[in-house]
DNA sequence: TTAATAGTGTCTTTGAGACAGTATCTA
DNA sequence: TAGATACTGTCTCAAAGACACTATTAA
C-alpha cells in the first residue's frame, strides 16, 4: 500500500505594524533542513497536539509571542509533494495567520534571538525557505481582505487606541490614504466595532478620544479598499 | 522524539442544486473505520500526491464527478487529536469545497453507487462519521459567504444559463427571495460577471436571454444576503 | 499666534430596494 | 385571450466620497 505518512508542520505568518509599516516575523533556521535560511516561524506537530496548539507553541518558542498577544486564525494548507525535499519524510504545512500589536523587541538569549520583524516587502525580497514566500503572500492577502469585512484591525493595536491609530492600520495594510471624516463616520456607525472610553490622549494637537474594542466581529456593510 | 507522523485525508464538501435546493454528496463508508456510517467523500493521500489531486481523485472514484465538472477550492484543515480515533494512526483532514452543476445521477455499479446527493438539512440530520458534520457546516457557510463577493454562483450552473437560473442559485443557497429587477441590474452592472450570448431559451412565458460565464471573479461592490 | 492634530457638517453621487409597468411567449 | 415568465423604468432612501469648516491642544 502506498498510503502517505507525513510530518505536519504548523507555520505562522505573524504580522504587526511598526512605524506605520506592515512587518512579518522571520526566523533564521537552525535545523538541518534549509539551515541558515530565513523562514516563517513554525515547526512540527507533536503527538497529541493540534495544529493550532503547535502554532501557538512555536510563536512562543521562536518569537516570544504569548497566546494573549496574538489573534490566530488558520490560513491554508500546503501539500505539494515537492514543497520540501530536504526532510527524510514528506512534510505538509498548515499555515496560520497571527496578528499582533507592536511589542517590545524579542528577547535575546532565548530561542527568539534569531527572530526578527521584517517589513513585508523586504521579507519577500529575501529568498525564504521552502514555499514560505507563497505562504507569506497568501497571509498578507488574507489580512488585507479580512480588514474589509471583519473587525480584526484592532488586533494590530493595544487595548486602547485612538481613531487615527485605527485608521493608520487600514492605511498601512492597504497602502492607501483614507478620508478621516468618512472613516470616523463609518467606524462609529458600525455598532460594536469600537467603544468610546470617555478618556482622551493628549499629543501635539487636539486631544484624541480613546476607544476600546467592541464586541462586533463582522463589518456590515464592509469597508472598501 | 515524539514528533507526529500522520495519515492525511482529503475530504470534500461537494454541493449542487437540485430542484432549487442545496444538496451535498455523501457516501456510505465501506472501510473498517466508521463502516456503514454516512460521510463526506474523501480518502487518504497517496505517496507523491497533493491534497488537491487526492480530492479530485476521490470525487471521481466515489461520486463519479470529473475534474471539469466541479470548481474546487480548499476549505480548511482539521487536526484535533481525537477527531478520528478509529484508525491505528492519527488522521488529519484537509477539506475541500466542490461546487457542481446538477448532473445525471451517479452511476450504479461503480464505487459511486453508494454515493447519494442529500439535501443539506437532511445531511446534517444524519449523524455523519468523524467530524464531518462540522466540515459540512463550514463548507456551507463558505459557499454562502463566497456568493457575496465572488462570481462562483455560476459553478452551480451549466455553461449556459438564464438570469432567473442564476438568481435561483442565490435564492437557494441563501434561502431568501431576491427582487428580479434589482438582481438583473446588479448582475448586468458587474462587468464580466456574465456575457449575453444573444441566444434565447423558450419556455412557458417570454423567452429568457441566455448568458455564459464572464471572466470576472470578484463582485465589487458585493451582493448582500 | 501658529502649527498640528481631531473632529463635524454638508453637498453630490451612487447604489439598494420597492414596486408599477411593459414585453413576449405558450396553451 | 389568459396566464406565465422575462424584463424595464422610476421613485425613495441610505451610504460613500469629497471637502470645507470648526475645535482644542502644544510650542
């Protein structure tokens, strides 16, 4: 019988915003296969472990991101027979998308000290291991399109944020400018997208109202790019 | 080392429309695991085979659907450690969504003679094998939401179809009535959704214009349920 | 006061939805 | 002709987008 037995990898496209630009977490591979190449954080499922659990575990081990730091969702699976020829066994990958707020840098001295946040354009320029460039492209496209109809933009922000920070997420991920007035109206008009805390943040100009995440998950009608 | 090795199944939520109602293909299991239970068509990946290829192969073997009969896309992967305890090895499933036009019935005497098109409500009523009920629910939800922003409704129809047939797809999948006038305007107004062939189909009333699939894949702005 | 940032008001255009009305066939 | 199905026209309302304007702060 030539039924396949395979190793299962969980690989993660972890995205965040730094200085108004979309960044992805990359790690320099230490394992024999593709050693020294840049790759998405990830690793093999263990006995008794789900792919989601493995994704969380690898994010913690390799990037220093804890479960509560990220919003994780499944992206897709990659199963081409030749996608990874460096292992002794066939490897399929289940990819996840993780969105995180900008956080203090990864801690040197841990496994994560070979992890790096890289602007996505630059990341696609490095020749990534295996088919990780394709996975990264798919992850970016998923993030872009999910902003249209889901409230996940807040996953890129700390618990409290201003309207211009929220708008900044859209502008950075979509690479466009949005009209502040219309954006405000749209967000406020979507019940449960954000909640006004009544607090204000002072900066260079007029203080900005501070919002928290509401309980809505879907945007209806959607925002358009 | 307790790295997992697993069997990979490709399981397919194959949907079609019959008599204005959404149906899913189910098969009665012959294999030892869950024998006699109804399940989604699917099976294990072979050496050297991608999950997509396995999905097409199983559709052909078990349901008699050829590659050109369906539009196939990946749905999600299911990896819970206890999702399938009947096999000697851990099994993860990569699920696909397949949309097909209503076709002549499956051919008895082949492997497909234990396949059946079942209305989706009834299918969810049968206690399906493994976690196939969850996969089916996810597939239906995917089909419903993709109708909003993609032109896949045509995958449920033969190459030539009328506007009311296209509207019927939306009405059946969404379970709503749509205004013919507004639906027409919307579809015609979406460049490349459909192409008027100039032909007409005669029936009981005024002949209907016949359309073909256009080359657009996205609906912008989306249709709303 | 000026520059910077936040936020409001309003006008125009577009599209969604409701629905009345017209067109063209079969029986 | 009646009934059935296909299609068009038009009105109203809501939201999107453009953009001028007001508000509140720091320097």
